[in-house]
C-alpha cells in the first residue's frame, strides 16, 4: 500500500512537471522551466525512495533530491525577479 | 537532524509559494492561482508532518497522513493546471 | 495564422511587447505622425474613429510603454487649450523610434496584416493569461499597475 501511494505521488509530480514544461514552451517564461525541473526532482526523490524499499526518509542522502528541488524552485523565483523589466513585464 | 531541518525548509518554501500565489489570486482573480496555492499548501503540510513524524512523534508512523495530504494537494494543483489553463 | 516573413522583427516585437489593442496602435500612429503636437485626451477623442472609451488611459499606457511623455498642463489656461495634461511623442530609445517609424510605414502600406498580427498576439495573450498570472505571482515587488 505504501508503495502504491508513493508511486501515485511520484506520478503526480511528473505530470505537474510536464504541464510546467508545456507552459514554458507556450509562454516562454523561464520560471516554468525551473518549476518543471523542481517537480522532476520531487518525482526522482519519490522514485528513489520507492526503489530503496521505502526506507525512513531521513536516513538517506535521497532527501538531497527533495532539497535540490526546492533550491531550483527558489532559484527560479530569484531568476524571475532579476529578469523583471522596469515596466513590470518580465 | 540535518534532514529534519531540510524538511522544515521545504515546508517554508512551499508556504511561501502558496502565499505568493494567494496574493496573485487576490490581485488577478485567476482560478489557477487559487488551486495552485492550495496545492502548495498541501505539500507544505506534508513536509511539516514529515518533520513531526521524524522528530516529534518517532514512535508513530504518519506515512499515510503525509502521503494523503500530499496527494490531495497535488490533486488540487493538477486540477488547476489541467482545467484552468486553455 | 500566417505571419508575414517580411515584417521586420523589431516591429513584431514592438507589437507583441508594447501594444495591446487596435486603439493603442491608432493612438501611437497619430502621436508619432505629428511629433511636435501635444495630445490631450479630448484631442485624441476628436481624432480617433471610433472614439476611445477612455482616452486618458490610452495616452497614459502609451507613456508607460515608452512611446510618449506627459506634459504638465499650463496653469491658468482654459480647459480646451492647455489645462488638461497632454502627451507628446517621446520614444524611450532610438531603437523604439526606429521600430515605430517602420510601424508607421507598414500601417500605411499593409494595415490588414498588421491588424491580423495584433489580433493574433491578443488571442495568444488571452490563452496564456492564466500562465502569465501564475508567473507574475512570483514577482516579489508588484507594480500597482500590473495584473
């Protein structure tokens, strides 16, 4: 049961990432690329945990994938604000 | 201990995203932002529960609660991503 | 949507980034055509067909987008001549001025295609409106005119 839930979560991260990928292509706003990458990392985190047989999350360096995902998210937001044009349109 | 602090950081980031999206929703009334805000809130709660699970209540397994909330959050986020953008 | 390859990139960028409506396009053409003229909202209403619903807003937007500069009203003058704030054509950069000149030319020679392009951008903007709102939510310092 745990593996099933974990798999569902991983899939949901991946699908969200795919949507962000599409938004990046349509809107050409780089922020969405960052979001897509972040959610891909969340999915990788889930998949790795599943592959290792669902160990306790803190015991492995796998959590670095999750941290990496959030770092990418923060990086994307910083990047967005740096890029913002004076007129307010980024 | 390091991992636990990281999960709190993750939760904080999710909360920040949720707050920004909520502010954006108030400004633009775009439904997507409302759902996305809830989605990130769900992810934040899930990470907070993870911290609780590992640090505060190590004897209890909160896996199903954590995963349930995270899945609910992602469900709401995906709903917004799919239906609220043409 | 057929985008003519002959339309120079600078004009297409200008249209996509800085001009939102037919109204704004026509107002810009008027301003750029008679450079020295001071345009008040009343004067704009008199010159545009169909007359704009909110001429002051149109002029203000043109100023915000880098096409015009507001000129302070002359104190003591009658409302008809100088007490309203007016705007004068004032491109924010030489590049913009160049692009506007090309735009004027195309407005004269190939207006239908220009309007089709404007329309296509407007539709694309509506379609990606939700995405934009999402991305703009993450701008930490919000322009009060945004959204």
